[in-house]
């Protein structure tokens, strides 16, 4: 199975993630062309360069604001999340640049959805920003649509997140895995005063994902980098049995002596034996006194938190009382977290948990061209044979609404296009 492994031994920021994809072979001109579809060319210009970090050659991706014309900088200026793994001269709420260019989640979502970017890029970019909005909203006590980003709403963060989605699609949308995540120690200045690392939004975005601190100064993980990992990475841990085809390095801004400030990206294939079987935990609770509205809210919340699947089954309990069985499928490492979520968000007094062995198809995602426009399709493979084609509903819905036709018509056209002549 086509797999991209992100080795985040020095953490991750948005510019490092895009730089790594460029180093893997994503064409910079293609990236610029796709980013131009946002209609924001007057607000930024890009600079891609080769740099060294502790004698490791890497690609540096920079987003410059209009007044920053010099490309001969040694790239040590303070650029929001580009100041990865070193001191921040700005708060999490941003400095003058981010105040001038910050946008709210609702505005960013409208901007991306109104663009002519591919359905895959639009959907995943909005989903990545939604993760940040949910985290910021929880910290500040606001609903996601009311969150106004500053640092993460700045133009460079928008370019980084959309650029990563563009780059991933250019690589064929491989499955993404990541190493265990690390964060440095120390404090960052923010509107709340000196705040210890991890930054509040970073930690909230990575809730449920293993994260350890190392005894080294500075920020390793930024909110943008954390959101990219939370949205795309399907697992965190050692590199699987991966036959590497290409290896790339994306550089952060600083060049500390203690470790190379880069992310290593390995693109290759994982043998079928490593991908078609895994272990999951199923959590169940019988509910006979929870209103349909609250049950729907709980299922939505569990899925948003990263559950692999959630479903509800009608059952009869003692004394003939109609009830619902809530079932949640999760990664074993997150079973305790989701059990607590169910106890908090439903009327359950207890849950049942059991591990299940799962046999699953190898999967990838492609974009199929139809007479109505491009549609994202998930494919399933068994022993090298294509056995499933599943157009993504949101992709079909977006195309259908644009043309004023039924989703079923787009769905059928997508399957036909994916199957070929």
C-alpha cells in the first residue's frame, strides 16, 4: 500500500510539512498554480530554497508578505509558525502581521469552498482548519464558527494547510503515518502571559495522540503542524516495513546545533501483510433513557474526536423497554479515552470493551474526472485485486450542488470514470 511516513523527530510545523512534500518531488510550479486558485495572490509570494540543517540538505518553504521582498534573507525573520523550535516574538494571538491578515474559521471555510481547488483539497483543508477551530473554541469558550484565528488565520498558515493538501494529492494521496510526537520544554509568550509548552491549541488538537516532551528548549510542534498530523495521520509509532521509493526533508527556520530542525518524509509501499490486518477495540453501551437529540450529538462528537466508526442499533432491554446500543470502534491505545467520553456524554453508567481482530482491504484515494468535474474516490484492494470503489459523498454532493443534479447521478458517473473503458 502506498504510504507516506512522517518522521517528526524534530516536531512539525506547516512550512516543514510542505517543504518535505516538495523535497519528495511535488512540483513547485504546480503548487503555486493550485494556491493561485485561492484568489489571494496579492497577499503573499512563495520562496522555495535549498538549505542545510546540521549538515542535512533540506527544502525550505517560505510564505512572504507583500512588503517582504528580499529573498536574500538568511530566513531568520519571525514568521508566525515558521519560527518552529525556537523563541517566539509573538503571542499565540499573533503580532502585527497576523492581526493584519488574520481570518476567522467561517471566512476561511467560505474562501476555500468557493475556490476551484479539487474536491479533495477543499474538503481536507477545511477539515484541518475545523480541528483548529474546535480546539481554539474549547480553550476560549466559543463555538467553532465564532473562532477568529490570528496566528493560524494568517495568510502563511492558510497557504501551508492548503499547500499540504495539494502536495498530498499530487503524490497520489498515500496513506499517512507518523512517528511518535515530541515537544520541547519552556514557555512561549501569549495573550495569557507566559504559557508552558505545549501551546494550548497544539495540546488540544493532539488530544488522544501520544505526545512526550524532551529536555530540549523551544517549540517543536505548532498548531498548524499538529492539525495536519491529527487530520491525516492514521497512526503514530515506529516506521512500518516500508520499501522506500523517495525520501525528502522539510526544513524549519532555525538551525540549532543539538538536532537537525527537519522533518523526514519517506514515501513508499507497505507490504500487504502489514496493512490488511489490525487490532481495534469495540466499546458498547446500552441506553434506554437518552433522548434522540443527545444521542445524535454524542455520535457526532465521538466521530469528530477520531473514532474509527460509530453506530446505533435498536434493542429491547428488560421489561420490554425499547433502547439503543451505542457501538464505537477505536484504536486500542485510545479505548480508555473514548470510554470516558461515552460516560460523560451519555446516560451510560458503564461500558463494555473488547478487542477485535480486523481484516481490511488495502485502501487508497484517487480523483476521477467525470463529465461534471473531478470526484474523490476511495478504492479497496484485496491481494492486489481492485474489489471496491466508493466515491466520497461530500465530493459528490459538492459537484451535484454546483450542477443542480442529483448526488446519485454524480456517484454513478464517478464509478464509471474510475472503472475506465
